[in-house]
C-alpha cells in the first residue's frame, strides 16, 4: 500500500534522475562532484525511489547538479499534487506563456523556447491553447508525458 510518502520518494527520484540526465552526467561522473562519499548504487536507489534520501544528501546532489534544492522540491510537489489544467471539450489546455518562459524545469526547454517566440512576436499575448496532439508532440520533445507537460506548463487563466 502506498503511504503517500512513497509517492514523494518516487517523485524525488524521478526529478533527481531527470536533472542528472539533463546535465548529461552518468552516475559515476556525478560522484566526484559530491562533497560526501556515496556509491553509484545508493544514488541509483534514490533515483529509483526505493531508498529514502536525507535532506542533506538531497541538497548535496541538487547543488552538485547546479540546481537549487527548492526548485527540485517545487517540481516534486507539482508531480505529486499537480495543478489540474483546465481542458476544453476537445481536450485542449490553455497555458500562461509568461509562466512557461520563466520555468526553471529543464524538461520544459522546448516549450519555453516556443512560448518565448510567441511572446516576442506578440508581447500583448498572455496565453496559448495546446491541443492534445500539440501536447503529445511537446511531451515527446520534452521527454515526458502529455499530462506532465500540461501540469508543468499550466497556470491559472
């Protein structure tokens, strides 16, 4: 049975793995960047969500990867308790472009670029609507799911 904390543990692992991969580091290449001794197996267990990561160790890993721990925790919270995007009858999601552009989530880089271009073309524009097929294409570019893209990009309209 999932206690709720298991969900957080898995989400922390997913975010740490995604961050490490976005930095193009292997587990072995990450270890020398950490201030304390840790085995590749331990980091892998954190990333798989099968071992609890202490706050200190979590902060060390985040800092070694060049990301403030609170940014990673914000993504974990969004993953565990996603803001439910508003979908129209066709399943499209409306997103706040400014919210997307300032996102620090490395997975949203393709979406950030697209949103930035829309804002440069029309500075008065505040929102864009993503159809299910556009969400699927962006999810593939962002190496995540359509649901994650919608949740990560969503802001109240």
